[in-house]
C-alpha cells in the first residue's frame, strides 16, 4: 500500500510507523497489546527491507516471511518516519529512518521541551514535532494533557519559529477544534504573519 500511495502521490508520501498506543484498536483487530515494541522491531525489519526493493526472508517470534518481495518494486525508496519517544524503538530504527516525530505531550508542547527530548536521540534523520494549537479558544474536543498547554493560533507563527530554532525541521499541527473553519483560521494567521 505504501509503495502504491507513493506512486499515486508522485513521490510526496512519507510512511509513518510506530508501535501503536490505543489498546482498544489492538483488541478490535485481535492483536495482543503486549510486546508492542518487540512486534514493532520485527515488523520494521521486514517493512524497511521490502520498501528498499529487497527479497525478504525473516523468521521471528511474531512474523515469518519467505522470499517476500514488492512487485512492482517502488520507483524510489519510500521515506520512513518513526513516531516514538522510546529509546529502544529509536535504537532499532534510527540508522534507517528519514524522519523522527514526537507527539506534543511528550515534550510539553514547548520549543525548549522539544530541544530537550530531541537531544536524547542521535541520528541523521530529520525531526518533526506535533503541535497542539487552540483556535478561537478551542472547543474542548481534545482533552488537555497535563504539562502540555496548547499554543494559541495567534501565537503560532512565533512558536513555529522557536521550534525551528530548537531543531524542528517540520511541525504537524493538531488543531482544537479540528474543523474546516479552524483550518482556514490558522491558514489565515500564518499567511498574514508571512506577509509581514
């Protein structure tokens, strides 16, 4: 699917991977919630090699494949992003990923918190931060997480500049509320700020 999406998107696709966190989703699909990291390590070993065009044989605790191959092969190596604050996940993936992403509550939704968390992980990958943004006071759709206050939309431009100075190559905005109106409002704020 990732190779097909990359083809359809003309090479604009980045495949995001992680261990998962929502136990309800695991149970709904009949997947054990235990051993998430060990299962992810095996899956990642298979996925990154398939996307690189390799024939993959793997016999692990959770997965087994014999001479698996993607046909037709991807036209390019699909970039990989891993979302995690876990040292074990980053140790297993960092030599082979293009991007690292962190959720806003993992770093307190502040530029200094991002710099501190990011400094724990070494690698040539680019760095991405999710940013919780409240629009017009927010609607309470997303429960606030302790120690991670949202950024007001009107302050977003400065916040993004500070995140870049802290080492973020990209920001993924998590709007509250997430509506067509809030997306337009944030776009307008960023366009007005850019025009200054």
